[in-house]
C-alpha cells in the first residue's frame, strides 16, 4: 500500500499541492482575497502530475533492482505450511 502511495498518488498530487501552497503563501493576511478553486489551472496541474507520475514509474521500473537469473518457484503448500516464493539459482553447466 505504501508503494502505491509513493509511486502513484504522491506524484499525481504533488504539483497541485505545491501550487496551492505557493499561492496560499503569497496571499498576505488582511488582503481580503481568497483562493478560488475555479481559478486554478487544473489542466496544467493534471498534466504536470501525469508527467511526474510517468517519470517516477520509469525510474522505479528501469533503474532499480537487478535481473534475477534462475527459475522462479511460486509459493506452495508443503507439509502443512506455506513455502514462500523464491528464485532457485541456475545450475552450473
């Protein structure tokens, strides 16, 4: 669940949160103007979020981890207990 939050939800919402925070910081107390949600550039914020999401997903899938060599063994039920999945190393030729 945390992985989904960090790789999908945060990149989608981060541009909007930063923009709203920046606009709120620029409004001085006593100015009398309030932030109207209809004035936000929703299309640009959505595009920025989608672009950031694409970058995060590419970086996470391409640049992390190393390829595993061997045979994948799925989880199985054996002798009254569940054996978790693992990768058996390839036998040397």
